[in-house]
C-alpha cells in the first residue's frame, strides 16, 4: 500500500485507517487525509458527521459517501469488505460508476480464527478517456 499512499496527494478513504497509518508510519500532520468507512474527514479537519444510528462504531451514511465519490474527493479508496461490509459494497458500486479503478489487491492476515485472512483492494480515480 505504501507506494500508492506516498504517491497520492489528496484525501483517502481507508476502511481501517489506523492500522494502515500505524504500519506505514504516516506523519501525524497528515491525519486530515484519512477518512474511514465510518466518517469522512474534510480538508478543514471537520468531519461530515454522518454516522448511522449505531453512533461512532456504525458504518457511515451511504449517501454521504456517494456525494464525495461522485466529486472524486478521494485520491485513493481502500476497502476490505470486513467491518462495514454492506457499506463497502455500496461504495464499490459508486467507485465503478464514477471511474475509480482497482489498482492493487493486497492480502493480509493469517489463518487464525476468527481473524483469518483477507484482502485490501485499492481503487484510484481514473478519468474516462
């Protein structure tokens, strides 16, 4: 994931950003670039404030993500279809609709129940030709 993150300049949507930030040793000054599937962080540092009724642990509002994806707000989107599965599928449909392309699939984890293995899929905006 490192080459994609370091090669991008804009905001990123990462399903579990704290894990990626930790392992990539992201400078603390870049926290505004990282949104999760629970909430979108704006350039000002404010959040969209659109979590579902489950509060801060619930998935974010699909409509809010659609609006930002349609405007190509995110330079990268990284999903693993684990914590917020239903929202991830809705986001993936929006990514297809608004010209984000999968650029890498990164396996993670080990065969240890209940964690098991998974994959992160990295999407990047690609303007239509």
